[in-house]
C-alpha cells in the first residue's frame, strides 16, 4: 500500500511523535508531582492532561508498526478492538482536560472570587474522575453495535467506522468535539479581553514601568492563548473534515496521504501539549531546572540545603510583619515631608 519512501518517512514521523509525546508528558507529570512550586489546582489539571496524552502517545506504537509493515494490520481483531476503544477514551479525556483547563483559567481571571469556591481540592479530583468516566459513554457504544470498530487502511489504525453509522459520528461531534471548541474559544477570548482592558487602565495612569511589565505579561498570555486555540484547530479540524466527507459521500475515496496525515495530526496534539502548557511557562522551566540540580546533588547536600532553606523561610516569615510596618511608616513619613514642603512653598 505504501511505497518504500512513504514507509520510511511516515515511520520516522510517528516515532518522533511517540518519543516526544511520551517523554514530554512524563516530564510534566514528574515536575508537577515533585516540585513544591506547582501545587495549585490548575497544575493538577495540567498533570491530568499529561497523563491522558502519555497514554495516547503510547497507543501510537500500533500505528507505527502498521506503517512499517506497509499499512497492513498484524495484531489481530482483539487488539484492534482494544486500541480503537482506548483511542476514543484517551482522545476524549485529553479534550475534556483541555476544556477544563480553559474553564479554570477563565474563572481565575474573570471571576476570581468564585474560583476558590468552584475549584476546591475535592472538586478538582471529582472533575478528574468525570474527565475519565464520561468518555466511556462514547467508547462503549461501538462495542455494543452502535457503529463499529475496525481497521482503517487509510489511517493505519483501528477506529470506529464513519461510513457505517453516521448517527454515532454526529452524536460525537455534536455533544463533544464542537462544544469543547466553542468553550475553549469563548474562555480564551474573554481572558484576552480582560488582559487588554487591564493594560488600557495602566496606560491611562501613565505608569511606564508597570505598563512595560504588563505588556510583557500580555504578550506571553496572548501567545499561549493563540498557540492553544490554533493547535487545537490545526490538529482536529482536518481529521473532522475528512470524517464528515466519509459520512456525506461514502463513495468518495479520500487520497491516502490526506487521510493518513489528518489522523497523524491528532497524535501531534498529544505531543505538543507539554510544550504549550508546560515549557512556555517560566514556572515549569524553573521547576525543571531545580529538579535536575537537586537530582545531581548528593543526598547530604540536598538535606542541608533544604534545612537551611526552611530556616531561612522561617526567619523571613518572622521579619515580614516588621518589614511591612517599616515600609508603611516610611511611606507616611515621606507623605508628611511632601505635604510640609508644599505648605512651606505656598506660604
């Protein structure tokens, strides 16, 4: 089915995606689990996304072997049903995780007072359980006769048949894929509006240093928003378009390169999420460097540093109220001096 050049190229691409996806997501999980900096609820949700992406990146192994085998499935019917089931589970779990992170950031920026009430330690774990349970409602029906799982030669993978039962495909798109995209776009659009409004207020006060700082922060936030939304669109829309073509025109044969490439992009989305949600954040980069430095140091040195760091933190906490009182007193003194100077100049 594939030429020798196509087999070599597709195998190399899939191998890179699998290695980057597995390694990158495992690093994210390791950073969130080990770093004391990243204990917030949003980081737990990002770690959950990394777990789903790690599992789906491992699932690409079957696609890689099939591509090396010239596009012929060699694992049998049972493994085919299993990989198709797990693909639906992991892809939808990843999609729900991204959507949840979007909602989390929306409340953090737009409704900060409600944020702590909605995203509690208990509710976050309930949300994570929901993220992994809900996809079962979509993964089980093809096993029960609503559509079916089968090997797709154009995708070199086992998936549910879009041509067999269009009602299942419409159900999946109408209740999962489309709403997720709408929620993400709306949440990030509102966040962008809030950042822009904040910047305008700062500019109106003509505070140069704060305006410069906010401009840098806005650039980072805007860049992350654009990358997240565009990545989702680029990775999922082509595959969705191909699937709808199969539904509405079952007699049309989609070119092999287009069918294969559109499905590969879905796996790309699982590999690039660590870059978007993790390594674009300074917190993750600093935490990663600290963990590497800590791992390269002897245990005795680490214990000494941890003890000295804890003692330093305790001393700092003791002096914080004094420092705050001193700064407030200094401000009052400066204000009194300025007012006195004005009175003397007027008299």
